[in-house]
C-alpha cells in the first residue's frame, strides 16, 4: 500500500468498491477510464451494477471506448444505464441499445473530451480512474490506457481512484499527458513525429476532489485474437502489393507513413501482413496497440508506436510486462483527444486502415449499422482518421454468411459513416480499388470490377448501367437502391432469383 499510495492525505480515503458505488445517485453522469478493454474500472462499476440489481437507479456512463470483462453486460442487464457514450462492443448492451431501453450516443472518439470541456455534455458528477500508483503530489500514474481520463479528472466534481495491483509499479515512462487548453486560446499540439513527447507522465488531480481510493487486482480483459483466415490474408496481400506499387512510384518509401489501424481480426491480419513485405523503419500513430503492433516491433519492422491504449492477448500482455525495458522506449500512450486529433493526423500524414461493415459502388462506407438501423459497435476513431489521413483505407470481406448470402459491396449503403469524399482506397479479399482522382462514375466501375464478389458483379453492373440511363452525377435507382437489404430480410440472401438459378 505504501508503494502504491505515496501521497499521505489519501491514506485515510481507502474504501471498498461497494462503498464507492453507494456514492452514485440516480441520474448522475459518471465517467470511467477504459479504452478498448484496457485500463477500465474493474471494481467500482461492477459493484454499481450489483447495487442496481436491487435498486431502481441508473446513470449516464461516459468512457474512453469499450469496457472489458462483463462490465457493460452487467450494467445493461441490471438496468443501471440511462445513456451510454461514446463507444461499445458488448452484445448485451448492444441488444438493449437496439431495443431503445438504453440511449446510445455514437461519437468520434476525438470529440467526447471536447464536448465535455465545452459544456455540450452535462457536467460529470464522478470519475472513476484506474491507476498503477499515486505519486507524492496525489497525481495518478495511469495503467494500460489513458482514453478520456485526463479530461474526466479535470472536469468531474469528484474522483474515485482504482489502484490496480496487477499492473507493476514499474509500468511507467510510457504515458504522455497533454491538454491543449480552452477556447479561444488553445495551444497547438506540437507532435511532429509519432515519437514526440509533449507532456508529463501523470494525470493531475485536485486532491480535494478525491472521494475514495479502491484497490483491485483484476487484469485487463484480454483481446480476442483470431488467426488470419483466407479472406484476411487476401486483404493483407492486396494492401501490401498496393504499398509496394506506391513505393515504386515514389509516393511512399519503405517506411511508408505513420500507420493507424482499427481494432479486430482484419486490422491485425493487415498489420501482420506488413511483416512479409519489404518494409522497414515503420511507425504507428493510432488509437490501440494490438498484438500485431508488437509483432512488427519484435521482428524489427516497426521502430515506434503511439496510441491511447494497449489491447492485447494474454500471451502478448505477459510478453510486454516481462520485457518492458525493451518496449519502453518504443511505445507511448496519450489522451484520445491527442491520439485521435485531426490536427496531428493531418500533420503526420497518417495512413489510416479501418474496417467497414459495407460500402457502396461510389465509395460511401457504413461502419456502424446493420441494415441501416441496428447498432453494432460505433464509429470509434475511424472518422477522426479517415477525414484527415494521407491515405484513407477501408477493408472488409466481399461477401459473407452461408453461401455468400450477404454482399458487402452494394448499390447504396444502408447507413453512411464515411462519405466518398473521405475514402481513398477500398479493399476486399477479391481485390483493391484505388479511388484517388476518380469521379463517381469511374469509382463505380473500379469498385465493382475489383472489390465485388463474383456472384454479385453482374447484378451490380446491371444496377449501375441502368442507373446511368437516368443520368445524374452519382446515378441511382432510388426504388432499388436499398432493395438488396430488404431482399435479405425477406429471403435470407441478397442474391436475385436469376443468380441463384445459375449457382
């Protein structure tokens, strides 16, 4: 305890998670550390979920991104949430959001801190922030993520600190805490390389606001790492070939530009694929450091990686802790309004690689909604990067489900998160479409021929040709544009009867 709490005035504030959860009142706004399962509340929020099982109490919960373990499930199942933002990946919570019993605000991850600081979100009553230790001034030493914790600590009325003893006290020196200040006199964010440090390695806290210190020893929920399959390997291969062509053309070097990749198996497979190409001195400026990041560091391909959290498998987590001195000067964690800052993304020339649920023949991308209505996970940081990237790349499989009953290349997306204006490259297991310098009609032909699954190409060609007969800059047949989704709802496949007869 003495090693973890080095500020004398906090030592009489140690309470249990149950006692901390009793501080919350119905209708409050609560902030919690945590970004893609890393550095989240593992004691207080679960204790509040248990309390809500027996009480009619619910709060608005704001985090950095998704929480780990079963915390979101437990909160949703206990009806402990009125509203949730800005991101989630939990199936139980997702079900309640789509039923309308929990309101969800899907935000660009760079914006939550901004909206809170500007008073566009109701004032935060309590912030629960995970720490590995508290220094001599009462300041927080973060763990495996920073997320929105810095802003939460600054703006919340009260703070509860969760000290996680599963994180070694030596896990320091990789955090870079910086706030740009308030409008209209904000400071620039002076990051000129991913390895630029601009702040301090602790989160400043007003000791008077600290309402309690809670101890926990539960480690982060591990990331689910899936081995690359035939489709993700093909996507990675198409992208590696594209990068090699860009190097030959003189638009990139073997170091490419700083990389960003969304979470999940496709992103991991794409990054792992880079280890097979003739690349060197790679860097990363992203949101999350995944297993593939450390794979690239281990094999000497990547020199440095900047993000807001470390979200890895159990095996990779152990490797990092056991070899922390090796990784310490090769990684940095920042607040998510810095890791996802449009200012920095544009300055560094980031290559952004994110996952789509579906995209249409003109390059519009849906990242969040199934059939246009049902929320999956949220937009996350993909919009922060897509709009400002040197190259904005979206990847997905061409078709999925039994018998390829769903095409992910469509006449029109059922929900638009990223417009054609923010998309440069589209990749499926079938091929890659380079949309740079192409007008909408040119884009359609390239996307259909390069990215669509063979079983859907002819139908997409027919749709586009018939739409062109009606004229228009972006030709569409409105009465058919979303018919593919409706057909799937009605029959379980997007394939037309004429196509099915030939298969």
